[in-house]
């Protein structure tokens, strides 16, 4: 396959991340997921944001913090439950 001369040997990081995730793609039933590098970058960004946000639960002085009951699903709280909540302004 021919590619642009500007792109050859100078591809941006996102291209490699997408290529990595496509390497496990088999057919249209394959779940769309990031590969190990892309997932690590996303996880590190979330972790960095929480560590450096002085209002993050990681930086609260009260170690007995628990999420609001509205965020719990069957008594559990995780990233999926957090994302599923509509944003209230």
C-alpha cells in the first residue's frame, strides 16, 4: 500500500495505537477495544488526573469516604457506574 511521504516513518502515536487495537480484530463480532499500549495510556491519564486533583477522592483526608448511594449499582461502585450517571450541573 502506498502512503504519503510525510507520513512514512513519521506516523503519529494515535496511528500505532489504532493499529495495535486492530491487530486482534477478526470479524465484526470482535469487541472494539484498545490494545495494551492504548489502554495503558488512557489508564495513566485517568490516574494522573485523580492523583493531581486536590478534590479527587484519592486526596481526601477522610479515609472512610464512600460514593453517594445514587452511584451504587447492586451495592457496587466502579468506573462503569460513575460513567453511567448523567452529569448534573
